[in-house]
C-alpha cells in the first residue's frame, strides 16, 4: 500500500513538528497553504497556534469554506487550536469554527502560558499542554480515546480526530499513526 499524503495546514503554528511526526508514522507530509494544496492531499492536520489568528488567516487565504468542504469527505486531525477549529461549539469567548466534530471546547481551559505542562496520561501517552482548550462536552458519535483526569483530551468522530495536547512535540508517534491509519482506510 502506498503511503498516504497528509497535508499540514502551514499558516501558523508548529507545522514542521507535525511533518516530522507524520514521517515517523509512515506518511508523506506536505505543507498546505492554498486550495490547490488542499485538493492534493488525502487527509489534513490543523496544528496548534492561536485559533482567532488562524481563523483570520483562513478567511484571508479563502480557505475556510474549502476546509469545511474537505472535512465533509476526508479526515482532519486537529491539535490544540486545531481542536478548537473542528469543534461544533467554542466558548471563552465564543467564536466561529468549522463545526465538523460534535464537541464543545473552552479556549485556554487549562490556563495561561505559565500553566502549560507535560503529563503522562493513564494510557501512557506523554501529553504536552500549552494554553490548551478543554473539551467540555462530547456529543453523539464521539468516542473518547484518552483523558487527563476527568477531561477528554483525545477524541474521534468518524474520520476526524482531535487532541487538546501536542503529540507532535514528543517522540511517541502513536497518535499520528492512528491518524495515518484513518487516512489510509478512506
């Protein structure tokens, strides 16, 4: 089977770390900055960053609606700000999102930059939280794959996956491998 080509939205955030993680997970990674780039990939990662800035950039580059359409048929994995953009509901404050996953998130739910942390989750994942959102609600069709305390931090719904932490900042490629498998199964 050929390696799937997975794009990493390269408008803001540490997209290069995701490219390296995808390579460790057995995928071909490319940067996505335009509609044409988006049309050439089998799946997409929306990295962390600042969600309101990412929204502005998506609007400026005329990528918001193409990204929503892409997500209706192809897998997207959102980390941190990417999780915010994929959520159906966003609070603290409320903001627009792609609404592709039946989850509600609270922006910066774990606190400010000084409250960032690295923890070991019960299932062994090393989780890097940087001004991370909290998943406050999980709706129908969403499966919780990992928790930090009582909070879901890794969830999937159909073809989509979100993590409120940054798996790309660790050497553990399991989360990226899970996404590569989702893309390959399409």
